C-alpha cells in the first residue's frame, strides 16, 4: 500500500467529510434534475477545490498530484457528475498554467481558482471524436483578432461554463484559444437525456464569426493538440481514473452493507460463496486500480515522463474496472439494483461513460500496445 | 553523462537509437507516437531543470538529436 503523508491523510479526511456531508446527499437530485445543485457548486468553490490544481501564487490550493487524485476519488464516490466539474475546469486551468502567457495566467488563473469563472474543454465535434485532428472548426487571423467558426459537441459543463478552451485549425494547424461565453456569435445549447452522468450539463457550441483578441491564443499556432490539448487531456485522464476508483468504492461499500443485511435462505447474502466471489473481485480490482492511480500520481508529482503512459494504463484499467464492479453491484442487489430507490442503478449508468471519454478503451488498447511494441528491444 | 548522451538514453526508451543519426528528423521518420512531444518536453524539463515555454515551442527545436541538444544548451545558458 502506498504510504500517504500526514498532509495527504488530513486532506483525505477533509475530502471524505465534505463529500459525505455535501455531495452524496445531492447526487440523486442532481441525476433526476440533470443539473448540478448550485449550492453544492458554491460550497466546492468555498473549499477551494476548483483551484486544487492551480498554484498558490494564483490563489489556488496547489495540491500535490496524489492529493488531487484522492480529491477526485472521493468526489467520484459521492457523485460522478460533480467530479466531472473538477475535471474539465482543471483541464482549462492546466492548459493556461502550462502554456499560457504571463498575462493569461495572471488574468484567468485567479478567477478560475476562486470559482469566479467556470472553465470547460471544447475539443470534440459532431464529426471529430477520437480523430480530434479532423476537427472542422477554423480560426482566421484578422488584424489583432481571430475569428472562430465551427461547432463543438458533448462539452461537459458547457451549460454553465464562463470560458471555454476551444481548439480550431489556424492555417490548417490545430491551435488552442480561450473563448469567453459572452462572445457574440457563440450559442450554447444544452444537451440532456444521457444514459449516465446526467448532471454533467453537456452542451453543444455553435461558433459563428466569434471574434476574440489575439491575446486569447494559448501557446502557439500549431501546438493546440500536441501540447496544449494533450497536457490537458493527461490531467483529465488522471482525474477520471481516480473518479472511477471512487465510484467503484461506492458500489462496493453499498454492496457490503447490503450483503450483511439481506437475508435469503435464512442467512445473510454475504454467506453465499458466489456472492463472496463477486465481493472479492470487486475488492481486489478496486485496490489494483487505486494503486495504478497512486503510481501515476507519484510519477506526475515527480514530473516523470513515464507518468504519461502510466496515466493511460490507470485510466484504461480503472474505467473497465468500474463497469465490471457496478455491474456486479447491480447483480448483488437483484431487483433493487434496477430501482431508483437505491443508488446502485445510478452508479451503473454513471460508470459507462468512463470507457468513452478522454480516450476510448479501444484507443487506449491501440496506443498502449503500440508504445510497448515501439519500446521493445 | 553529457547532454547528448542523456538525450539518446531517453530516446532509447522509445526507439532504436542505432537507427537514428543526430541530424535525422525523429518525427518525420515516424518512429514516435503522438504522445512523444509531451514526453520529450517533460523529459527535458525534469532532466535538465529548465522550463519549456511558448517561446521554445518551435518544431525546429525538437526534431533532431542535435536540435534538442542545442535547445537545452541555450536554456541552461
């Protein structure tokens, strides 16, 4: 087991308490209404969690990588949709912190840290998902501005974001831009009725002659995907992997409780060996995923280039694991696993998206294998 | 270990360095994947304790072993 520092243990306790008191009680309502409770967002802001990844000099809490992982694990345990807010907001902050100009960092990061602005990551398009480079959104340089035209879809937290990091082709090269919500020509259309993570408040963006100042380009022309996007997605992948561990833990916690309470054939359900098999598999696979996340976290904290592939591995394993674990949880609960009276059906629905976002499982299988083959002597 | 040797040691984890000349374009040869650009930035920053900023993000600085070495030497002053 990875040994947490005293500071990390204290933060873990803080996160658990916060989630138990504030997040978990609202998860069902968030899911039913397909909206994150506003008072919950305010509380997250008050705790500084939106600034968890932002340096202190920009008013963030500057948690270490393991603590960020634990924060996302606990949020995932409470409510996957809420965890997705931390993920996408963090992706915008990471992009600016790493590749932004001094002026961009000084302007945007304190606002993001304090929750004065919510950020969202706008890469995907109706015809560009895994093949991100086939994006059709274009940026044209005109004087001291860029004009953006195009469409983005499936944008998490798009319904409430104040600023988007948008990827567009500038001179046929993928480039990243900051697009404030109030830019004329930007239309945000809510998307709902998803299978799971129903409160992740997805939106479709239509950009029609959106004029932004030149200062809103992040990094340089042509590095939008190779550097800005990939650094952000790397953070997204890590927090999603950790969120999967949390969601799976929630499944296990409730399953264990149920196995002790439910009596069939005059004994608790947990006495049945085939149920014990499921519990064992859930327990061990959750721990394995957690350790992969901690491994990635430690390497990230050390800025080790190996952290990239280890994060891919953690997300691949954790996203598959949470789908298996949530499926087992439904099975353990029987008919109750299908009822909205219990949280299990929401966990099962929330689990599914994790094999699709931040790189589908198939992309992971292709990339991890190709990397291994490339490195093999 | 000298700068070039460290660069080659890092590259050796990803490609067969015996197949690369110091002046070969690593990316154009198709030997590395889409994540390599990010891995290279992290390697340079960690190994040589320099910060790669926007001003450095020109492909010219990263495409050959020689150009990577030159970038690092410039950054280290």
